[in-house]
């Protein structure tokens, strides 16, 4: 079995459209949440989101024709993948048939779906774009990234709601580990800040109705009342260690564990005791050879919903044991980025590997009122300097999907 390392990073996020900006803002607690600008919220109870700012896909070297034929979520994926490939310096140094793409989306081309449905209702079926289907389908980001980077190896989009990109990265890790590819462009993308999606999430009682952006996304806080929807993409380059070493690649860290389970409990709510999520964490820890002497950073799923945060706390206690769980250094990036759905895991794996590399635990901003049921160290308000040895990133999706990846220092 092969070792798998991370050799490239790319991000489009509510707190920065490149990795240095994203990382700086994570450390300093910058909030990416603001009033929704992309549609009129006058008649809607939810009025804030974590939108992408100042984004132009062509700034990332994406072909103009492909950009025009791509939904917003796919544009985010193309931009993040372009960054990651440039960062890795992999282009031209790998056989096309040994380069894969595992990029997923929880929802896919919803902007295109809405636009074409409006045409159908107002102008008739003959006005629907011939590009409607290829722009809407949730696999097309992976397909277009493969075209852009001549990746002829395994191409597997994953769709597991909010666990999408963590599962995509985990499955890519396994494909390289067992020899099916030398490198894979892996992660996720999402663009679902529109009236239809926001209305749907609101009516299923998932979103907070808070109006103050700095007191809205409140993971692990007693005042939490739902998540803030976000958008963007997070993409990493996973590479077989010997392949990376032979070409003198920069190595951010080693992906060394992955867990994948299902609650099989409810289509939106997590299993309250956290038992199935804990098994995904335990699987990743076992594969990573976790020991009680490890100093662990946990990038929590941490959505700020009443049910998720206490069940995730229970999952961590079950996976690590009560005493070791108290030693964990935990934070939720979603306190700053909002919940970017299928893109969240990709962004959070990037946050995790940079935390590990720099020995910095980024904060959970807004956490000022402790919840007795969330009684671990969630790094409130300010970043900490900690000599870390292991990082894990959790993602838990609608449908009971649980994913965890573990990373060690290079």
C-alpha cells in the first residue's frame, strides 16, 4: 500500500479567494458573513449568508469558453483546482492516465436550474438552453476539471450532502493508496445562495434567522439556532509519496486515515448519541496510528445547529474517550465561512493541514456563551499556538453521512 501526501491547495471562500488570504483570515477571526446581495430578501426571514466576494473565474486562468458554459458552482471548482494545480507544480510531471479527479457537489448547478425553470414558465420549453443539463448536473465540475488539466485517470464525483468533499478526499486517498492513481485533484464546490435553496433550508428549520452577521454562525454556543449558508470550493492535490518525492514536490502533510459510516437514523437529523459518527472518527484514528501522546487538532463539522454540535461532541468523546477528548484542540471554521455545504470539507481539510503545518489552532469566533452539553475545548474567539502532531477533519451530512480524514505532518 502507498503513502499519500498533500502537495497542492486551492480555495474560493467567503473569507478569501486564495489560500494565503483564507489562512490569514482564519487565524485572525475574520467573519465572511454579511447581508445577502445576490437576491432580494425583503419577503424572506433569512437575510444573511456567507457569499463569495470579488470573484472572476477568468482571473484563475480558466478558459473563457468553459467559464461561460459552467454554472457558478463549477466555476468555483475550476478556480480552486487551477490554484491547487499551480501550487503543486504537477502539470507536465505526471502521466495523464495516472491523474484523477474526485470533485463533488452536494446540490450541483442550482443557479442554472432556476434560470432554465424561469425560461420554461415564462417563454416555453423551446427556449430552454441546450446546455441546461450539462451545466446543471453535479458531476460536471469533476468532468470540466479533468478536461482543463488533462486528467485521464479515475474520475469520481461524490454526492453526500455536507460530507461531500471530505468523502471525495477520503475516497481519492484510498484510490492512490491502493495504486489506482499517482495523483488526484480532490474536493468539492457549491453555489446555493439563491431564494429557492435558502427558502428550502429555512422551511426545514436548518438556517438561523439571526440578523447580526457576527452573532449568527455560533457553533457550540448556547445561543446557536441554525447554520448560515455559504458558498465556494476547496480542492487539494493528493499524491503518492514516492511520486511526489521523486519530483521534489512541496509536501504540506500526509493524509493517513479515513473513516466513512452512516447513521441510518433520519434524513436530516444526526443520531443524537453520536455513535455512528464516532466510528468514522475512530476508523480514521486507527488508520493514522493515533496514540494518547498525540496532540490533536479537530476541525469540527460544527454547524451551529442545536442538534449537530451536541451530537458531534458526544462522537468525539466516544472516539477518543472522555479524558482524551478533554485534551483535544477543536474549532469550527464555519463560525467564519458559514456552512458551504458540499464545499465545506474541502475548505476544512485545507484549514486542518495548515493548522498542523503552522502549529496554530484557528478560533471559533462568536463563542461567548458555553453550552453545558458542549463541554470540550472549542478554542473560543482567539487562535492558539500549539505543538500539534495530528489533525482530523469531520463532516456530517443530511442522510446520516459521516466522514473523517486524518492528517500528519510531512
